[in-house]
C-alpha cells in the first residue's frame, strides 16, 4: 500500500529527504506529474484537442475547442457550431495544443 492522493504541493515535495522506497518514489513522481499538468498555460485563441471526446448536457459531443478567456473565466468554443462550453477540471485532463497557422497582415513601408 502507499499514498493514494497525489495532490501534494511543490513546496512540501521539496522539503522531503531522499528515499529508496519504490512506493514513495512512485508517489512523488505522480505528484510532480500532477503539478506539471495543472501548471500548463493557455492563451486566448489557442486551439486544444482533448484526448477523449466529451459529452455535454445539451447532447453535443466535442473533442477540439478554441480557448476564450473572459477575465478570470476560461470558456471553450466549439469551432464547428460556435457554442461555448465549460469543462470541469480542464487543467487536470489530458489535452494538447493544436498548432494553427496564423496569417499575418502584410504591411508595406
């Protein structure tokens, strides 16, 4: 048996002494991976793709969304229908940023 919770803060993990216990090492690795997942940053206009499709209460199933920041709120807009959605615990889920080619305006001097 070992600890099941993996939400230990980084400042506590930094205080721990070295160990050879495989359960403790596994727990510390899970805690660091969880911190790295929650520490990812999203910018307004980023396009993200979830690892698995999500079904919403209105029946819509979506996997790819465009990030829309409204002050402190993070909304996800479906690129196909334009509807806004919220996903609980988004930062703890598996997702990746989809690279989008941006065309910049040509300026002649």
